[in-house]
C-alpha cells in the first residue's frame, strides 16, 4: 500500500538513434517496496491491536459501536448491497489471481523467466499460512455472530481480503514496474495497490462483514508480508539461476 509516483524527464529520448528500437518504457511509479519504518509501524500496530483485543480492551468497544452504526444502515437488504459487495472483490483472491495470471503469464513468456511466477506463489503461500494462523489462533468471530466475540469457530481476524489486496496488488505493481510495462499499466496497478486495500476495507466494514480492527490489522499484515517477499527476493529468489533473465538493464 506504499505510494510514490515517478515522473519521467521531459524530452527523454524514445530510442537511441534513428532506425534503432525504441527504449523500454521508464518507471512512472515506484516498485512499492515498504520502507523499514513503515514495516516497523505495521508490526507495532498489529501487535498492539491484537493484545488490546485479546484483553477485551478499548478497541473492542470501538468495533462494537461501529458495527452498531453500520448495521443500522442495513446495506445487506438495500439496492446498494451488490455494488458495495463488488468493491469487496477488489481484495478477493479470485479477482486478483485472475489479473495476476494474465500479467505473470505474459511476463514469463515475454521475458523467458519464471521469477514473476515464483514471487506470486511465494506471496500466496505466505499469505495463506500467516493469515489463517492469525484467524485460527485468535478465533475472533465476525460481527454477525451471535454472542461471543472470541470463539473456537471464529475466523474473522484479520481481514484476509484486505491483507490480500495489500500484498498481491503490491506484487502486481512491483512486476509491472520492474519489467517496464506501459505507463498506463504501471499507473493502474499503482492505484490498485494504494486505493484497493482502502476500498476493500471500507466496503467490508460497511456491509458488517468485518470489524474495523480486522481491516486495520489485515492491512498491517499485508504490508509486513510484502516486505518479507521483497526481502526473500533480494536474498534468495533473484539469486536463482537465470532469475534475472529478461530484466531491463540498469541503462534502460
């Protein structure tokens, strides 16, 4: 969910000379690797919110008040339900994987490298393990659950949709920037990586599918996992033989 738009210099040449192929598109946005201070903040937020909720602290009261307010809107039984539900699918695994399948398939064939696919599979594996460990470890129930808010059948905390939006749109943006896809693609994925998690979280809370803290910690977990994938790439994945095949050179 990190931001950073990069402007290309005015008057930059399209190619190296007459009759030569045009240069690869430049980076019009940043790859979105979370800085250390943002990862530290995400870790502290996730830890503090989890401790507060497990101790039945103030944040649980906030969640209850917000849930009471949005349940009064009764969006589930209104014409607005389906449009708002559609927004939640910005963070849906099926939606994002469909986009990534096209993006990664194109890159793997065009650049003759499996690195984009390996990155996506690594991110997906980490997301599944960590988020469901949180869900089953805390056992928090969704707002619609009657009675208890921490129960062995609960699996609401944190929001997998929001974590998915932060991590997987972040990985998609990263690939588009690194492999110098067109400016429109880079900007579109930048917007999805920044606003996608926000829209997903707001929609999930508005429909009373999740507590506010579910969405907040989902975003924090997604950021931490994005940082882990970047670190694994630098330390392991990019050192895999032929992993750098098809990458633009430093002069591009």
